[in-house]
C-alpha cells in the first residue's frame, strides 16, 4: 500500500504530465476549432451562447414607476412608505397619511 506522501507525489507528477500534454495539444485543437468555425460559418452566439444571436445591443432597463407618496411631514417632506422610515415620522404613521383625492 502506498503512503499518503507517495500518493501526493504521484498526483503531482500526473498533474504535471496533464499540463504538458494540454500545452502540446492546444495549438492543434485551436486550429481544428478555427477550421470548423470557418467551415460552418458559426458566430460567437452559436459557439458560446447556445445558439442565441449576439447582436451587439445592450438590454435597456425599463424605468420603474416612481412610488406614490403616502405620507407628508410637518415641513412638507414626503415619503412613499418604502424603505426605512424618515426621522420626521415620530409616533404613529397614521398621523402623517395623505388623504386620497376625492
């Protein structure tokens, strides 16, 4: 039975051999890929995006609708009710609720 140290040495040797073999095979493999891409007229989307076309456009974020103001402070400050409560809300929030328009 091999010792732990011997196994680690074998592992290191094998990993070095793998890296060497990859380095030797890489240029030929890359040339094969280039030939196939040229032959079949693949584009980047075919190769890297599972067939999704690469159009060069960036998705545009849609604007979020601004939140409706629900609370008004004593000096005219407003708050939608989203996020942390502002410092001017002291006590019950119901005291600051804006009445809906009739």
